[in-house]
C-alpha cells in the first residue's frame, strides 16, 4: 500500500476505486487509512515499547488529514 501511495502522490498512477490494493481502493485516503491500520496493528504486537512508539508515530504521520 505504501508504494502505491507513493506512486499516486507522484502522479505515476491515477486514482480509481475500481482497482484495489490489499482490499483498499487505489485512492490516497483509502490507502492512507489502510497503512495507518496496519501500522497500529503492528504496534499492538510489538514487544518493545520504543518499537510501539515508533510504529504509532508512523501511523500518525501517514493517516489522512481530518477537519474538525
């Protein structure tokens, strides 16, 4: 998903809901949510606290922007 997101952001792929990447539509927001979820799942499984923190920090960086 992360590589697909990089290609989308670079304009090398066109976003489309018809194409799925690991079950997510090939669209920036969907891919960001998928990557965020995967990073948070890995953080829950990490044995060491520093690794959990690193993974959660990455998840926070990749998540889509929200407007509140």
